[in-house]
């Protein structure tokens, strides 16, 4: 199941909603930070509820590129969730 919902592609950004309660605020912030080399990140909402995340690429892109940016965030979120425990603490693997 996809972590992101209500994907909206605008001419210069992509926005979507996700649940901080389900995904954890730590993994969300870590995934967003990992994309800051490629995009500006705006996060709004409650840290314990629903969040709206908007990504605006630092370089002009296409609609397909914006969708790929959203998919990159989702992939990054999956990786970051593996590094956080069930209670949101960092878990060192290996």
C-alpha cells in the first residue's frame, strides 16, 4: 500500500498527504531531508496527524519528473522507516 495519498501535480511542484501517525514523524523528516539536494520541501500539518508535503524541484522539470520525485520520496520513506523502530527510535542495523 502506498504511504502517500492525494497526489497533486502542479506546473512547478508536486504535493501529497501522508499520515505521521502511521509512518512516524522521524522517517518522514529524514526522507524529506534526503531529497533537499534535488527539491525544496514544504511540510505542513500536525506532527501526530495528517501532513501535507510539497516538493518543488530546484531545476525545472516535467510532469513526469515531478511524479518521479514523489516516487523517490516514497522509496526514501520506506528505507528510512526500516532505520526507525516501532516507537520512532533510531535502530542501527548491522
